[in-house]
């Protein structure tokens, strides 16, 4: 299963970054390839959400959609997510914030499997690159917003 691991150092307090990270409804504003993100369910204590994502793969003029089960750990500044339905064969991951020298490190790990019959190696490389770009868009978008806050 391919894995994408990326991180960014953000010059902002961990609570500020976490608040922005947890406000997922704003992600279509910071991700050019994210058409929509809708929170379908949110627990009263906000520790659990079900979110529906629709992304764009412009190179193929297609949409990719998935619904994920999100578990937020406010004390650990952490999100664990997993696809419960969608176009990927499987997808899960972790977003983890840690304090680092007066700043916040945003670490992202994404595990995915995208199996389509007759899908060639070149197309699989393109999908991997698009997922890397989308993860980086989230990291960079949260960084910009947190550093402005």
C-alpha cells in the first residue's frame, strides 16, 4: 500500500493550528483540486465526524469522491481518518501536531490503495503525485491561515 508522509513547520501556537486544522469545511478554499467537503455528521463533543469529499483530477477530467470517518483527539492534537466508502480501494491516515521550538509541526501520513483494472504504472504515478500535491495543499493552507491568525 503506498504511503505519503509530509510535514510543515508552522510559526503559530499548537492550539491555533489545531483549531484551523479541525475546521475542515474551509478546505475547498485552500485546495484548488477539492470541489467540495461536507460534514455529514458531527458528535456533540466534536471528537467524531463523518465527512464527504469530492476532489478533481483535472488531467483526466474526472472527479474522485470518498466519505471518511474522522476521530479527533483534542488532547493529543491528532486526527485519525479512514475511508468508509468511495473511489479509493482503501484510504486511511493520521494528522498529528507537535510543538517544536516555539512553533507547531503538522505531520501528515496518508495510506491509500487505488486499484482500477488495466490501470497502468504511469497513471498510478500520476495519482500518487496528485495525492502528494493535495496533502501539501492542506499543509500549506493551514500554515498560511495559522500564521495570519
